[in-house]
């Protein structure tokens, strides 16, 4: 009987201290799992650096970074309570919150924005020989739009719609980046949509043997997209990014972002934001994209309501 009472008291103490932290106190420990992406991508090294930053700078927290299937998988991990902080594209987060695209009729609203990080560029790659100069010129062409149900495929559909096109106007090929690159090299498709940080290895592979063009998405089309889909931001692919692309090209991007569970307290999330932005050098050391994780950029393309703790931090940082 005595041992049962002891176990009960210990459990009660643990529950009390965790609850106190959730309410804004500093007791703990609190365990935070960060869901990233594949070990060969950008999310994973940044997640590892963030975990170390938070563990080193916030008292009584234990933080781990987990390799995952990235954006869509991470939303599901958050929904299942198996992650507390996730890396996700801002368009995927928007779809999840609003029950659209791959989350149609399956909205998940118990999440909040923490920060946007860096652009994932939407590159419309066309063979020069195809004569494609604008998005409207895709009409009647063979177009790789990304894997079926992917974020890239949604981007392709939305961007073509902004140019007055539907899938009925093109010959659609549902191909991932590597498949699209192979088909461009073989001349089996005329153009491909690629959503990824530039330079993208698959595009470099095509440019090594074929003359390519990055199709311009100008400011007017970007504004039209952004009016309907708030997650799009303007960006530029610099001259020389790929062989034969000798001038800078305007386009749009979605943003990699951090999303947190609403179960995390405002006090904890505010501390996480302070620690993260005070240690940008450690993010940059982990991956060059870390250099873009800054306070001025942190709400650019934000597609979710901010967590109260993040909102408080940004107001105080002005």
C-alpha cells in the first residue's frame, strides 16, 4: 500500500510541474519534439540546430529533432500529438488549416504560426526549343506538374489558372522532380514545374545537356496569386543560377515555415523565439539557408494565425 501511495505522489508531482510550465511557469522538464524532413534535405540540419539552441538557452526543456517525410507527414504528426514543432511549407499549412487540397474535408486547426524561414522557389522550367516564353504559352504543351496530390502540383494548377489556363489546355504529366528532369532531357515534355530552393539539382541536371528557360512570373501575376492565396511571395532566380540562364528571372515562392502546437504555452513559445533569433549564427553554420531566418523575414508569407507567444515576441522586437 505504501509503495502505491509513493508512486501516486510522484506522478502527481510530475503532472503538477508540467502543468505549471504550460501555464507559464518555469518548472519542468518539458519535452519538445521537432519534426523536420529527410536527412539529405534542408529541414533536418536546421531542426537539429534549433533543438540545440532551445535546449541550451531555455531552462528545463528537453528538445529532440526527428527525421520525417516532411510537410504533409509533419502536419499529421502534429495532429496525432507526436510532434510539438514542425517544418512545413506555408502553402501546405494553409491547406491543412482550411481543409483544402490534400487535406480536403480533413481540416486541422489546432496549430499556430511561429515563423517563416526561407523561400522555396517555384521554377517553371521550359526547353528553349519549345518556344514557351510565358505561362500562357503552356497552352497545348506537354507539362510536368509534379507528383499527383503534391504541393508542387497544387502550385502548378494555381499558377496556370492565374494565366487563364486549366489542365484541359495542356497535356498533363504527373512527374516528380527527377522524373520531370529525365523527360525534359529526353524531349518527352516541354516544361516542368519544380518547387524547391534554387539551385535545384534536378534542374542543374537538365541544364547540363539542354537549353532551358525559366518562365517569368511577373509582379502582376504574383499579385493576382497572392490575392487568392496569401502564402505566395515574390522572389527572383539570380542570373547564372543555371547554365544558359544569363539574366535574373522574376517568379514566386512558397516559404518554409515553423508551425507549433497550440498546446505550447505563450511563455515557452516567446522564449523559443528569443533564443532562436539570438542565435542565427548557429543556424547559418548548420545550413546556408539559416542566414535567411531573421526577424524582418519571419512573417513574410505567414499563412496561419500566429501563436500568442510568437506574436508577443514580434511586437516586443519592433
